[in-house]
């Protein structure tokens, strides 16, 4: 069959029209109203489209004025022109470098820990699964988070580098981004809500195209957390609780809106500084803490001390508190990994249900008679 000029002209018109329609459909799919799939976390959002997702990190560090948008596309998916200005990652990724131990549990829960190829200061990692990979030599040292080894990372060429920043100044990550590597900010550490912090597992679920698995896991954590809250809903008494220790002549207590304080609230504790405003640590003179907390029933999270004797040796005045005298001091620092990393710091953000149940077991032991704590242990 021979095509004359009329046929060719018609085919060209159809091709152009089809291409325009295709692009129009793609643009429409981007602009279609899609609900953010994140419920509790304040620092990121996920919007699902046909063949791609938009991952928006709105709070990479405290008081951030800039949001970071990432496009996560499946192979062979055409991304709308309006999104091509953003970092685009083809999913599921096969290799990754993360920079915080709080990222490790998400990788393990999703079953993708073997995709980890680099980490800054691997001694901090406690989880046994990932430590086996480190010992086998499949996870390389990549420096420190504030000063990453860019040469090693460029040589590794991971499909994604998940970093975090204390501010918008991180020269190492800037260099890596300019070199063509895919750098994504993760702000899980800025969340104060226990369930909000845990919901960041969906961030990693999106990178590995394992959204269903991440959602199922988070739903189970949410369910366990809410069941624990219901368990203490009608408790008759709220034990008084103090927290923290001295650091450079000041005693730092968790402020009333902080992550640590919210756990104590949900566990039905009478935390003595629950009415303070703020999410950080409140510095106080020792005398102020002693006056207010000397008769507190419990002392929760006394820094990294691992025994009552260590506390007393550090500061003899610690022995003046009733909680110390009655051995009602509970620490998260005793449960450590093979290289000394504290398990609590690694796993507690992802498993707030374990943290809450630990506190209920300590404060209201009759409600969980057969429960064994994951993190907190009584100092001896």
C-alpha cells in the first residue's frame, strides 16, 4: 500500500493530536485532586497518581521555610513536564544510603535492609540484621552526617541518599546532589507526635514501591498504640514522674509538648513539667528540680546512666530524690547493640507502641502483668 501526501498529512495530524491528548491526560492526572495519604506526620506528604507519586517533605528541619518535592516514578512512566524541575527517582530503588539509625528499622520491617550500601559511622547501628550485613562488608563507612565522604558516595552511586539536616546548610549533600546523585531529605526527627514519627515508614515504603506493606505495618502500630491508650483510660491514680539529668550545670527536662512528654501523658503519668510550652529540653537549676521533684514517684530516662551507683558517683545530690531512694529509676540506656549503640534511639521512633507499653508496665504494672519491656529497665 502506497501512501500519498494526503495520507501522510492525515497521519501526521493524528500523531500530533494523539501526542497532545496523551500529554493532556498526563497533565490532568497530575492536576487531579488527590488526597494526601499521610495522617499524623506533619513533615511530609504523599500524593499518588497513575504510575508515579509526589513525595513532599515540608519539614526537613525545624522552622524550615522551604519544602522539598520528589517525584517517584515507576519504570516507563512519563512524568509531566511541570514536574521535571524536581528530583525524580525511579522506583523501586535497589540501593540506598541512609544517614540516621532511625531509618534502619523501616528498611528491616520492609525487608529491604540488604539494599543498604552505606552509612555514616556504622558503629551506631544496633539492629542485628543490619549488623550482619555490616560485618559481611556490604555496608561501607561514608564519613559523618555533617561531613560525608563524597568520594566514597560517588563511587557507591546509590539510587537514593536519604539525608537529614539541622538547617539548610549541608555542603556534603549539596555536592552529592550536584554530582547527579539523588538526595532526599528525611525529617522524621522533627516530629513530636509518637504516631507522626512512626508514620515516616511510609516515606521508605514509597521509595521501594512497598506502600501497601508500609501502610499495613503502620496501621498495626497505630492499632497497638490506641489499644494501649484505652487500657489506661480509667486508671484511678497518676504517679508523679520526673525526667532528665544535669548537663553542664543545668538540668534539662523534656518540655510539655515534646515527644517524650506526650508518651508520659498517654501513659497516664503526672509528669511534673507537662504544663510547659515547647518541644525541646528546658534547662533548670538543680535546686528548682529538687524542690519540685524530690518526692516524685518515678524517675524516667535519667540520661545514659546504667546503674544507681553511676548516678550517685556523677552527682551525690541525685541520691536526695525519693525515686532514687526507692529504686524507682528507669532507663532506656541498658539495652545496647554489639558496638554500643542504644537500641531505644534506633527503634523507638518506629515503634511508639512499645515505648507506651513499657511506660504503662512501669507506672501501672497491674494492667500488663505478662508484658516484658522492650526499652526501659530498672536501674540497680
